[in-house]
C-alpha cells in the first residue's frame, strides 16, 4: 500500500510539473503578444522573461534584457513606464507622466492595442492547436446515438418526460445532425436549462420532441437523462490539407469561444463554483495527467490531447484577460479607451481605487480556485 501510494504521489507530482511547463508556455506566448505590440507601437521593452523569480540566465539585445528565470510558472514582459502609475500615486500627481517611448507616453489607442495583443496571441495559439489537430487527423471511440432511459422513475429524465423512449435513435438536436453519442453529449452539455428540439428515429418514423435540459450543478453541463445503448464504435477524423486545416482551426476556436462565454453565464445559475472553477494547481495536474496518458498510448494521441487542452486553456485566458478588471489586460484597455474618447486621462487616484477593487475581485477568484483545488486533491487522495 505504501509503495503504491508513493507511486501515486510521484505520478501526481510529475503531472503538476508537466502541466506547469505547458501552462508556462501558454502564458509566455501571451506575453509575447504584448512584446510584439509594444515594439510595433514604439514602447521600449526593458525585459522579457521565460519563467518567474530569480534570474538564472540573461542577455541584453536591442535594449531588452532577455531572461530565463527559476520558476516555470509563466513569464513577463517588462515595458518602460509600467511603474509610472505607481510613481504618480506616490507623488500625488493628477496625471500619469510618460516619455514618448513609454507605456503611458503613447496614444491611448496604441496602449489599448498593446493590452489586447496578449489575449489575441492566446486566441492565435488556440487556432494553431486546433489546426495541428486538423492536419493530423485522429481516431476516437464513442457509442451509437441509440439511447436508453433507466426504468427507475426516481431517475429524473427530461427526455422521458418529453416522450422519448429507450430504443430511439437521436438523429438531430436543434437542427444539428447527430451521428453518435458524443455528438449528443456535445450539443446537450452546452445547453443547460434550455428547451431543445430533439429529432429521433423510432422504427421507420422520424419524431420531434421539445426537451427542457437540466443543469448539472456540479459540472455546469446540460443533461436530458439518457445513456447510450449502442455498441462501442470507432470514428476517424480526416486529415485536412494546410489551408483547410487553418479554416478548421478558426472554426473550432470560434466554437470553443462561444461555449466558454456561455459557460461563464451558467456560473450564475446556482452551479457549485468551487467545483466548476479550477485553480492553477488543478489545471496543471489535469493538463499533465492528460498529456502523460495520451503519450503513454502513442505520440500522435498525446500530441492531440495536449493540443486540445492548450486550445481550451488559451481560449479561457483570452476571455479572462479581457474582463474589464484593473490589473488585467481588460482594465488597461478600458482605461485607455475612456481616455481616447474623453481626451482626458482618468486621475491616478481614481484608477488606484478602482484597482484596489480589481485586486479584491482577483483575490476572491484565486481563493475560489484554490478551495476548489484543495477539494479536488483531497477527493482524489481519498479515492
């Protein structure tokens, strides 16, 4: 028992390390977006680091100190003038001074563009990940769309209440063609607490039902109370040529973007947020575990699983960083746009007060994610 426990702990530790490295790459790509935009709009980049904490290696090129730091938990892009805001607060100035090549010395629209470039690069990374998947092609296993519903009436099934019965084959949901059970799960899970139009094949007849999905308060997903009764089948996703693969990458990214935005709205419907909101430890663990399991099968499977996770996290970071909260890119963009419209800079004192609120919001989200992480690891340890 003790040896098995030690192996489990070692595996979990490795999962977190692998996940942190991948997460660090995603964050560094985000910072690369700020770096590129800052260079384009004439802001001096004083430092660019891969990793955080103590500097292990560094070299100055073109006025920028490129660094490799100790902790592989992201990175940063240090731009000239980022501390001018703090200086203005300390000196009780009514404006934020800035030199022509500093963050607060350029036109506010350029500053907004620099703020947007980081999240934009996350979106580009998601497109790249989905493009790689489309160019690779893969086989996945699922079950047929023929469903069954437990006879136990205590099992709540909106499908049964609507008139669907065991043995029906679902062929369409809201006009979208259904080919297998994974399609059913995909369409229903993204529509919690909604009326959906379900088409089924019963014998030789095609019937249509309106089903109101339930909200699974633990996961935030929609359910209709059915399970597959069909046999396990394999399905091949085709390999696309480069140009079509890019189109697929853009399409899949847009779908994931829409789904993620929708999922945020579900959080306000009574979902268990400590379970639905993940912190960095849980994200790193799940990312590392999925990557390891995928690569244990073969390189192709591992690469596809990794790309799917990278795309998901990249889209999530795109949305999160655009929230109009100070200390996030969205806050910088919001203040810059207000200045561009009003032709006046928001006084540093007011910005500071708003930032305090923003920090409290971020701290609350962090604690929420941390509590979810703790519960997740405690549950796994007991299991």
